[in-house]
C-alpha cells in the first residue's frame, strides 16, 4: 500500500484516540474558504471547492458552516486571509515529505515546520526538491468501526463510479480517484450504503521508499505525525511504505 493510503489509516487510528474533530473542521474551513477565493463560490464550476465540500460533508460539518466559509472566500463575509505555502524535505530513510500549510503568519509557520524537521530526524529542502514526486488525487476511505465493510461491493461500486484504484488495508478500503472525480465517486459510494470515513484531496507519490528498519519506521511516523499536528499545516504527504506487520509492532 502506498504512503498516502497507509498514512490515511494511521491518521484514522490517531484521530480515534485523541478526538481531533475541532482541528479537522478548522482545516476544512480554511480549505473551503481558500478554494472559494481562488476559483469562485460555484462548486459546479470549481473542482477544488467541490472536493472541499465533499470532504467537509464526510467530516459531518454542518451546511451553514460550509456556506459561511464559502462566503468568506468570495468576500461576502469578512474573515482572516490565509496564504498557502508548501515546505519540502526528507525524513529518516530518505523519505520525501511535502508539507502543505495555510497560514496568516508565514514567518511563524516556517519556523515551526523547520523546528520539527530539524529536531526529529528530518531535513528541510529547497522548493521543488520533492514536490515533483507527487500528484494531486482524490482519496476516499471506506470503513466502519461497528461492522466489516463488504470489500467486493466497495470495489465494484467505486470502479463503476470512475475510481482509478481500490486497495484494502488496515481494516479499510482506500479508493483513489482523479481530483475532479472525487465528488462523484464519494457520492456513489455513499448512495450505495457504504460508510465513507473520509473523502479528501491528497498528494500521491509516483515512487515509494520501503522502510523495513523498526527505528527508521518509528522515526518517519513520529516526524510526519508531529508535522501534521502543527496548527497551520493542512496536509502532510510522504512516500514511505511500511508493511502491516511492522506497523502492528509499532502500534503495540
């Protein structure tokens, strides 16, 4: 399983442990606002906004909260202006890491990101050093804590709706789509009665770094997790691949 899919499952387990809905919503509100600012408030004509709304709904965000975020983006409501800045670097084992931020204070954000990279075994790189390895995709995680997902049904529905790839792992089914197809595939899955755990835009890596050393694996997960915890960070992408057996050992 590729790093983006693996990280999706790890993040779900992490979120289940420390209940981060408030932070998730804060990130989603920023994404909706920026998407509306950059491409307009009409979701039908703005693929990024359409994807952001799909993600917000999967996170059970109220419609009025989404609408207010859109209006702040289009200027119909006043609000903080956020700037998008990406940071790039490397983690243990040479893993490529791309950190996407949405900030109202780029100096603060740059200092926080650099501190985590430096303190926890990573190295900041120059602009473009790893971003060429990643492509924007849609990702849907199908899963239910109460019951097992019908994997065959999930795969059939997702592929018929236009998914590019479907993988099983970590108790979930992970569906990859083209960026512009995220909404239609997520809608088809939901309408079929399957539980959509998350639906979001991700950066998919074209190459992967296999991590087999336990210490390196723990270091990668810690670094990526701490970067993801920063308030101004909207998304962290990395091209690591850690097998389920090693992940299980680290979880225990």
